[in-house]
C-alpha cells in the first residue's frame, strides 16, 4: 500500500513553499471572507440580497481573468506571474484597511473585496501549474493535499483570530492578508525557481481547450460540485448568527475546527480512498456534504454543530485534492496554464450564481431551516448520482 504522502513530496522545496504561502494567505483571507460580509450587515445596514450581489459581482469579475490568466501563465512564465500577483494583492488589502480605518467611501471596502477575488484566481491558477510542474502524475494527489493542509492551517487560524479582532476593530482584518502577501512574495522569490520550460511566446491569450471533450465534461461536473457545496462557507456564518443566534467567537471556532480537521484528517482520508479514482471521490464527497447540510437544519446545539463541521470536512478532504489533480492529469505539459485557466473559467462562470441563489434562499427560508438545508443537500445528492451515472464517459 502506498503511503498517503510520499517522502519525495514532503521533501519537495517547491511544494513546501507553496504550502507555507497558502497557510499565510488563508490566515488573512479567511477572516476577510467570513467577517467583511458581517461588517457590511452590521455596520453598513446591508441586506442578504446585497451580500449575494457582492459575491456575484466578485465572481463575475473573475471570469475573464480565468481564461486570460491561464494563458498568460503559459505565455509569460510561472515565476514572473507569481512574483507580480502578491504585491498587487498587498496593495488592495492596504486600500481596504484605509477604507475601514478612516471611514472612507464604502467603495474602498466593496471595491477591493470585488477586485481581490479575480487577482486571487490568477494566483490560484499559477500555483496549480507550479505544483503540477513539480510533481509526477502519481504524486499530485499527495502534493495538492500538502498545499491544502497548509491552506487550512491558515484557514483554521484566520477566523478564530478575526472573530476576536472584529470585537476590537474591523480595520485589523485586511492588515493580516496584506502582511501575508508581502511575506509570500519573498518566499516565492527565494524558492520558486525551477526549469519550467520556455514560455510559449505565440500563445493566444484567449485560447480554450474546447475540442477536448473529456476536459469539458470533467470540468463541468467538478464546477457543478463546487457550485453545490459552496453555500456552506457563504451563508453558514449569517445563518448561525442571525437565525440560530450564535456568537461571532463560536462561529470563528467552528470555522477554525474546519481548518484543523483538514490538517489532521486529510492524510487518513487519502489513505482510505487511495484506490478510488478522482471523480468517484468527488461523488462520495458530495454525499457526505449532503448529510451534513441536513444536520445544520436540525440543530443549533454547539457541540453537535462542531461534530458536524468535522464530518463536513471529511467530504471536503475527499473532493478538493481530486478536483485539482484530475485537471493536471488531462492537461498537456505545455498547456497547463490554459487547462487550469479553462477549468477556472467554467468554475467561475457557475460560481457567481451560487452565493446569489443561496443568499436569496436564506432571505426567504430563514424561518424554515430544515427545508432550506434539505434543498441544498438534495442538490448535492442529485449531482453525485449524475457523476456516477456518467462514469464511463469521463473515464475514457
């Protein structure tokens, strides 16, 4: 039986660097994602629909970056793009800090919240290509698991820190990701330096692998999976705070538990599913999500919610590395940026409607929590069965 994380992956300096950078980034961004919407609700009198529109516009802005950015990575080179994105993000978070600290126009907060998402998409694409370049096909589940563990250590720290920080001053939130991006720049400058091959000088920046039917089917199914499970991160904080009347600090602890569970459970999950192909893993993960969504509608007991978050994380651990690995398996080496960008394009084409849809559902069904979460869970189950039913198509 192969080990869930090989020594070769653990000792890979590039994987170590990307994992550490992900830890630092998510430590800051997770607090922004969770608590800036709550800041707008509490301090700016925003409503659920407006928050949904904010996420919608942010995701729509990411669509052109997905296709353009993926090809730009192939054309310009991985390292150059990686070293450019971090300073841009640091400036954006500085602007958000100034907007909150000095009570400037709401555009300083809303505008930077919208813009940072597409820039982060480009950063995610280049990181996926770097990880794929640096590993063999059999190592990629392990490698993406390593970067995911790093990200979720940060995710476990971020909301817990932010949950207490916002009680003092909301302006602290964007300062954390600003500093992390600066550190990440120096990490990449020092360690992300490998023979990535010559840039594809004649690359069309709007190129898309439209003739690869297997890629289209797989990307669509994976994107629909993330569309189905995405609502928990968007609406759960609002649901818990406004419907179940659970305090911010407890919400922070629940999200921290999610991050810590990734750290401790990702490797056992890899071992459990090491013989299972990527798309079947995604179907199983969707089933686990569906079960946990049902529990959110049935209880407000904090201990049960904590246990439910841990189980939800198992589903997340099953889906996440597999969704990145399978794109790398399909993509030709000289078109990895294009393929990851194409996948990101499809994902970001669907994802804008996820927060808007579920914010609307929360707005109209907040008084019927069982019905609300049952609908979301049923969507996950239908998609899981669809993936299993079309297995022969995407396995070709």
